[in-house]
C-alpha cells in the first residue's frame, strides 16, 4: 500500500519538525488500535522522547494489561510506563450505580492519575518539561467535535483528556486526524502491529464498569471478566470474531434460582451482547447458531462462580443502545 507508506514517511518528518531535536511528548495508550498506531508513529519519529502511559484502571478485560504491556514494550519497542491505579478507581467508584456518574468518576480519576504521572517524567534532555500531548484523534472525531463545539476545540471529552491541555499547557499532536478507521488499520498492519490488536472490537473507556450493572466491586469485576473472556474466546474459536462489530458480557444485579448437582443455587445473571453495525449509530444483534449459544452458556455457568443463568440480548439499536449502561 504505497499511499500509506508514503503517509508514514511524511508524518514522521512532520512530527520531527514539530517536536524539534529535543522536544518530549507524552500520550496515553489504551491497547486499542488508534492509540497504539499513534504511539508507534511517535516511536518511529522520536524514539524514547515519546512517553506512553497506560493507566490500569482495574476495569480492563481479563489479562489485558499484561498483554498490552508486552505488545507495546517488547513487541513495538515503545517507551511505556504502566500505572496501576486500580485501587484509586475502585475506591472512587464504591457504591456508585448511576451510569453517568460512573463515567464522570472514571474520566476525572483518569485525568488526575495521568497528570500526576506526567509531572513525574523528567525529559531526557534535562531542560524543562514535556511540551506535547499525543492524541489518537481520527477524522470522524474531528468532524464530530467541530460540529458540537466549534472549530477551536477539537477534543472529545469522552476521550478522557479534555482538561489536560489547559492544565499542563501542552501542545497537541494528532497524527491520525486526517484518517478514517480502516486507514488506521491499514497503517497498523504496515507498521507491524499485531493483527489481533488491529482488528480488536472497540472497548469503551469506562471498561467493564459500565458492563457491571449496579455498584462495581472486585468480586463483580472478577465475574464479569471471566464470563466476557469465555464468550470472546468461543467467538474466536468459532471463526466469527470479524463478522461481529462488538461483543461482550454484562453482569446483571439480579439473582436467579438454579440447580447444580443436587444443590439449589441462587446466583447472578450474565447477559451476552453481540452486534453488527457500520457506524454504531444503529445496530442489529448477531444471529449466532443455537449450538454456539449452548456452548457459551454451559461454559459460563460451569466455569464462573456466581453465575446461575445466561441470557442473550436480542434488542436492536435503536431502541436499545449497544452498552447496557
Ligand atoms: P452505545 O451504548 O452508545 O454505544 O450504543 C455505541 C458505541 O460507543 C461505545 N461507548 C463508549 N465508548 N466511552 C467510550 O469510550 C463511553 O463512555 C462509551 N459508551 C459507549 C460502545 O462501546 C459502542 O462501541
């Protein structure tokens, strides 16, 4: 793909010109394709002078933090620091059920943690501070924020770093701001980012906190994570991961009666959600084979303690949203 190779060379030169010979850049990574491609470009352009930060909010999927760490650090050679802030997030989320309050708390906690860590980084060249902030903003985000906020302010608040620019006086670098998602994926493949990461389903910033209905606690996180892992593992095994736009498990705050062996159980319900969509504005639920659903249901009830029943969400968007919260 000549165009994309050309783009990479031009963009690397552009980044070097903006940052200069001694400038330092900081950026948050999530393990998603956008932030990873943006981080890889920075690495190619300025090496160790790009500082990637992964904030572990305790709300990512099973094994996700170590996997992302390995891929970025060892695989892609990115100068990455992982901050385990899970306790801080969980403390702030304690007893909170309202979805919008969860989002707000997670967003604010993220900013506090990120700023604190950014202040600790000492630039290699010794004089002064980090000057630039990397954002993996795509063209559709640019359009959307222009239409919502006017052309001068182009950062979506749900990207979680809205306040950073003002507080830290950082200048923004957005190498992907002219690209669409499929172009970012092409770029990712060309730059050697693992195929699985490039084609990963989107994962919301607030993570499984909005997939645990009701209060978020370590035991609820464990259940939701395990159930989700089994669901995705079976989807991959069945070879249908790329036919589905997004799939996940939701943990419902209701108990239901069941029977295991000769014991009566009284445990929670897992709702599975899988959708097909082009733009996430409208979506259809995915038509799994019944055999597939049977396998997933059996595995979740057998392997995840605390779950007595599995249901499949057969609601389109609209009227339902993709997420349950
Ligand atoms: P809904 O539930 O609004 O989801 O139909 C549409 C898409 O947006 C994602 N989503 C979020 N992503 N922070 C994010 O980064 C959020 O708070 C959030 N809420 C929903 C959702 O996963 C789906 O891809």
